[in-house]
C-alpha cells in the first residue's frame, strides 16, 4: 500500500513539472509574439495577447492549487517539498513574465498604426536572449541541472547592455525633439519589460539551485 501511495505521489510530482513546463512554453510563445507584433504593429495579435494572458494566469493558479493540495495531503519529505516549493515559485515568475508580454500588447495598442520612432533592432535581440534564457532555465529545472542554473543568468548582462543602448538612443531622440516623448516612451516600456523578463529568469535559476542543494543563493543583478 505504501509503495502504491509513493508511486502515485511521484506521478503527481511529474505532472507538476510537466504543467510548469507547459506554462513556460506558453509564456515563451507570448513573449515572442509580442515583439513580433510590435515590429508589425499588429493590433489583432496585441488584443489576442492581452486575452491570452487570462489563460496563463488560470494555468498558474491551477498549478498553485495542485502544489498546496500535495503539501496538505502528502506531507512530502524535504527534497520533495523543495521541488513543490520550486514549482510554486517558478510558476509565479512565469506568470509575471507573461504579464510583460501582455504589457507589450498594450503598448502596441497605444502606438496604433504609427510608424515606429526607430527601427527595431536591439529590442528583438533582447527578446531572443530572454526567451533563450527562459527555455534553458526550464530545461535546467526539468533535469535539475545545477551547473546550467548557475551559468544561465550570466547572459543577463547581454540583455542589460542592449537595454542601456535602447535607453540611451531614445533619450537622445527626446533631447533633440521633445515632441517625440510619448513615442519614445512606448519603446522604452517595451524594452524595460524584456529586461525585467530576463531578471525573472535569474530568479527561476536561484530556485533551481535551492531545490538541488537546499542552499539559498542570490545572483547580483546590479
């Protein structure tokens, strides 16, 4: 009987991991679509992204409910408890990254059909790196890959450098022509959302490290 219960519990843990990876895939897709829609000023996709965020939120709360149920009914041991706590934390981080994609969708609606103030070069690069980091962090979570969890956040510097470049270029444009403030700010907000998404990946990696080692570790994001 005990073995059957343990097998059932193991399957439920696997389902938690699978659901977390599914949520991560949804968020990655939303982030990519948001930047592509920004490039094309696609109002329909922007509205879809805003609506789709409700599904991401609902999935996150389903995962949270399953985690709390397992804690309440299974009384997991330390290692399993750390894994469940990781799922709780990671699903929250993923939901917040999804909010950044929704935010870019809203920015698209604010911009409307106006020609962008500058060609999108660095912002798509930021998205590419952030989504690569996120996919790698999800793989590290699945395989409990400690080394990957420690190295993935190092790429955050690349995202920060691109953000600083976007910020500098847009501020220079505002200084030359203050009538461009709103249009520049829209792109600054989009870039900031991507910069924060990469920071959230570092939080995910911190949680993976704790899951594997039982030790708290924080990356220096300054």
